[in-house]
C-alpha cells in the first residue's frame, strides 16, 4: 500500500505518454511557436511499463493514460494491453480530445481499456474551432459515437469560458445526457501557457447557468474524485471541478508520470523527481525508492485560492491536465 506524507492512501497513477497535441486549445497551449520534446527523450512503452509494474505491485489499481493527446502515440493499444495483461481488473482509463478516437476505439476496447473522458467544449463548429484553433468538432463527435458503439464508458469534460462558450453549458449537458454520458465542468485553471486575457466561469457561475433550465440539488463527492456532484430534477448527475478549493485535496489519491519519466506529486506543483535513469538501468529498487520519496513530499493542498491565485508555470499538456 502506498501512503503519502499526510497519511493519504495513493492508488491512482496518471501517465502522460506524450506532450504533443493536435489541438492548440486556448486554455492550455502557448500562443507562440515552441519546440516539442524530442521523441528520443521519451521513455518507450516497455520502459514506462517497468515502472507501471512497480506502481501496481505497490498498490496502484487505477491508471489513466493522458497526454498531450495520447492517441498521437503510435500503438497505444499495445501499451494498454501490456498493463491489462499484467493485472486484470484494474480501472484502466484514457483522457482524449477525441479527434482520432473513431479509428482506434475498438482496438483500445479489445486491449482492455474500460473508460474514456472526452473534451467537448462546444457543439458549434465555429466555436469549437476557435477554442481548439482547428476544425475539430465533426471528428470528435464521430469518435464519441464510435466509443459508445464498441462499449466503452464515456464521460464528457467541458471548460466554460466567458464570452466564448458559456451559453452552451446546458446544451453540452443535454448532448451528454441523451447518450447516457456524465459531464464534468472544469473551471479554467490559470497557467502561463494559456491565451492572454482568457477568463473562465467559476463553479457558482456554472451552476447558475444550469439553474436557468433545471432545479438541482447537491450530491457530493464520490470517493477521491475532485468533482462535486449535483443532481437535476429529472435525475441526471453531473459534476463541477473547482481547483480553487482545497476540499478535494484532503482525499487526493493520485500521482502523475510524464513521458520523460518525471514523477509529479500534484498537478499544480512544479516539483518532480525522475525515474528515468533508474528505469533505463533496470534498477527497480531505486525506482521504488523514488516513488516513495515523491509520496513523502506530496503537498497537502494546491496553491490556488479564491482570494489570491497563483499561475502555474507547469504545462498541463505535459502532465495530462
């Protein structure tokens, strides 16, 4: 069992398999040109898997594959199969923008993937293109339909932005509800890579939009999930993730691994330790020691607050959001 320095059980590993992305979403990616990490700097699936085995054997039973856009990493279904084959029954999930999902959904399902989260910030092609800076909506929606068809469980993520997609909060909910999918609204997280002047809606503002059409009641959190859930008067459950609060930090059960081998104790914090050399040397004992050191240093809470928020310098496209 993995226990951090504050007595919290950690059983959830998020693995970013690439920092590359085929979108340039305004709330995530830098506006100016930048260089990707060279492919040769990334750990291979076999090297990542060596650490994943350590993590599973130490108590990790929930794994989410992220990016960047993870479907850009060739043969991702092989990595999913490796993890699932090592230990069946894991909660094995994927976060994606959905653009390439239609072509690979079946392979991922057959490899052992259980669930996916797909970002849908707008149902209007022109608005989706404005946010992603690319014409994306048609392929994303086709990917969602294919994922549902092959039997994957699907959740929808939406980042409401002032003056851009705030009028679609309920529309995206109803799109998800009609297909049996849960939606989670995620407050925009301040970071230095986002477009200048961008502003998101607060949790209260998001709920106010929902209340224009529904009566809602509080349900609360499920386990260690960062989402606070609500129930509409017709029985639909949805969630809101508010990073400016610390209440979900009390039960945080996750750590993050980047494609270069950096173990990150918290999405917000820039502190990390690398397991790269240990994994490449086949030194499993050293990798385990680094894992336990990262857990000892895992912060009690993030640095965001309603009164005075800091901007994160960490690129969310490197750490899986």
